[in-house]
């Protein structure tokens, strides 16, 4: 399996909110930034101009079937490339479910579907880096157009609280996210770092090793040896393409896997520590606390049986 497929398999999302949004001109809708959830929206009808917050000089045009994705910075969706109104925040709070109408007194000109989701923090640094700034994916370049009816249906079901809707919307959102990343090219400013990692055979091989065997006793030396590079050369190329050191990336991957094991299995803390590459529970506890700010036991999900 190729390195990108390996990384995409590790993506896990947890949808925390969904909204059908009708926009009436003149309008400006602000998808607020945040350190927590990421966001994704799809244009169902009409045309919009998207601008990453703080970049008013570079609006991006989106048409039906296009999807926009954002992470840390907020984004603003407008009815023209020239701002005509003060943007209104889009609220994804579960306490206020249902459709939302925003904008001025004019007729509805645009319909959007939006979701907010948590993305497992340690899954893949190059993919996380892709979430900022926002970059649209054209419907003809991806599965977005084909998925539009399904996405619309599950968003509506999720907003209404229909049984099974939460699982379905997570699968569809995860598929859209994976396709959004897969459609990237090295020319995309937001994805240049990640694309470079996949284009470099040695770094791609190292990423595959880490994701296939996160619990192996990896060191920078052993990874460099496995991909046939000198230690210094490997460390420099890895940091250039991925954005962090091999050890930092490995730690994030291990803690992300540990978090999932703690939440979804009945393995003991000692067993989880061994599974993700720590020799003892104390070392694992320190690494986990340093990375997440909390104790591993605090994330233990309900035990089965």
C-alpha cells in the first residue's frame, strides 16, 4: 500500500455539528476559527466568494459541488469579490439545530451545507497542515459532485437526530476530507509541504514505516537506515517536507493511537503503553501528559462487559 493511502487510513473525524445554510444577498457568512474543531462546507446551489480571514486581497470563487475546508484561521463566504456587508457568524451549536438563513433582505441566492468536526491530532502532520489556509476543491476534480446528494441527506438526518445519522455523516465527511487531500497537487500552497513528503520516496517510506509500526522501537538512526539515508540528510529532509522532526512526528502518532486505544478498547494502561512503543507505563504517562495536557486514564472510555 502506498504512503498516502497509509496516512489516509489513519484519519478519524468526529462530527460535532452540521448546518444547512441559506444565504440572502447581500451577505457575508463567517465560519469562525478555533483551536478545536475543523470545518468543511459544500456549495449546493449558487456561487460564492471565499476569503481566508486576513486575506481580503485573494478571494476564491466556488460553484455548486465545490468544497471548502478550513482549520485554525476562519473563513468568510460572500456574494461578491468585493465586501458589501458585515459577516455574520455561522453557529454550529447542537442546542440550535436546523436550517439557518443569513444575509440581507434579498432572495436566497446560495445554499451551503456545513459540518464541524474534530480531527485526530496526531494522524498525519502533512494532512493537518493542509487545513490552513482554506483551499477549494473543484467538483470536476473530485468525488464531491457525486457525493453531494448523500452529503445533503446525511446532514439533514444528523440535524434532525435520526438514528444512525451520526455514523453516516462521519463516514461521508471522512471520505470528502480524504478526497480533498488526495486531489491536491504540489502547486497548492496549502498542501505543498504534504505533497513533497509523498513525492520524496525516502520520506514517504519513513512515513509508511511509522504508520504501519508505530510501536516499533524507532529512532532517527534506525529510520534513516531503513530508508537508506544518512542520519543528518534524513532528519533535514523529513523536517523540510513534514514540518517537524521525525521524533516529534512519531510521538504525535503514538499518542494519537494511544488516545484511540484508550477510548475504544479495554486494554490496560500498561498494555496500551507497550502497544504504542513505550517500555513502561511511567514513561508513557509522562509522554502522554506532555503531549495532551491530561492523564491517559482520564480519556478511558466506558469499559465493555
